[in-house]
């Protein structure tokens, strides 16, 4: 008796999950290196993943190479789901940045996060995994 | 009145968190692109992050460029913690692969995951974040 271990989420389900979560992980280039960091985010009305960041390696990396990947996931008993995005990051300025500031978000940091970055989604893949109980073999 | 928004975890606390979790996110190069995927993992006695993968883009990417990043996180009320690793991935073979198979893991997939990959940790950073309540401004 076998189960299907991995199934694709519909684009509607993946979008719903993306809009329901607020914590994701951003992977970006920094020179020749790949880096990853947890980020707080929201989805704007254009379907972009919007986050704020301070000046630093994350912003520098995305400015030098806009190619990024983004991931959220959830585990519920014996099912896990993930949504993975590949896209391009760019800094929002002026009215666009102000509009993004109105999105409901839960800031992770008390400090100032000066720059608003939007990730335009080129590809979104949602998956559902069947988990097995812990095993040592 | 201010709080410290971000503090570093001690290396002991970061290590403890890494050993307690089983689901992380792996960021890797695939040609000029950065990719990210959720992975089930365990920590071996050398302190490496060990995971299994099938043949595919993840393995291809890590074989072409061993530079990887890895992340875990947890949220507990108004505190969040993350551990981020930068390291190098390599495929384990023979006795090394067999030893890694004895590590307690919770396989995410029913199917075969043929190849054992170990990430040697070059840099590990644990952080604790103070969260704020949700806000729309």
C-alpha cells in the first residue's frame, strides 16, 4: 500500500498559504555566495512579496543580483506544505514604498527598517508532503 | 523605553536549537540562480548537517557549486529565534553514508532518497528577535 508522497498544491492553495503566513525565508546572492535569512513579509495587491530591510548585506546582495528565492512552510501532523518562489527583488521608492507601508505586517524588529523591497514572482511552486513517524533506520 | 530588538544566541544555544529541530531550509546555487527548498535533516557527530536527497536539481546544484546556506527558525510569542549556517555540501559515500543513515531522522517522503549529503559548517549565527504585535502602519 503506497501513498503519494509529494503532490503539487494548486496555484490557488499556494497563493492562500502565501497570504496567510507572515514569516518566510529569503535566499539571495552575495557575490559568489548564497545567503539565507528569515524575513517578515506581506503580499501586495500586485501579488509581490514585500519586505523591509535595513542597509546591509541583504540589501547589497539583492542590489548586485536581483535573483532571489523565497520559501514558507507549515507542518500539520503527518502533512507538510511548502511554497517556494523564484523571483527578482527591487527596491520600492516614493509612492510605491508608501503604499507598501500600509500593508498589514508584523514587524520583527523594533528598530528602523529603512528600505522596502518587492519580490516579483516569476515562479511559484506549492507542494504537500506526506511525513512518516520518526525512525532511526 | 527601548528593548534590544536583536541579540545573538550563544553558540551553545544555537547548537542546541539546531539539534532540536528536524526541518530546515537549504539555499543552494543552480547555475546563476539561487534556489531554496525545505529539507529534513539531522546533525551528525561531527556537527555536520546531514540530509538525503534524490537525484535532481538540488543535488546537481550542490555538486556544481558546494556553497550552501541553511536556516531554521522558531517563533514563541513575542520572541523569534533563527539559526543560519553557511557551509559547503558534499556527498557522503560508503561507510560515511551508512553511518549517516543511523541518525534519527523523520523522513519527509515515503519514496527513496538515494544520496546522503553533509553540510560542513563554516559559520553559524544564532539570533533572537523581539516581535511586535501586528500593525498596519
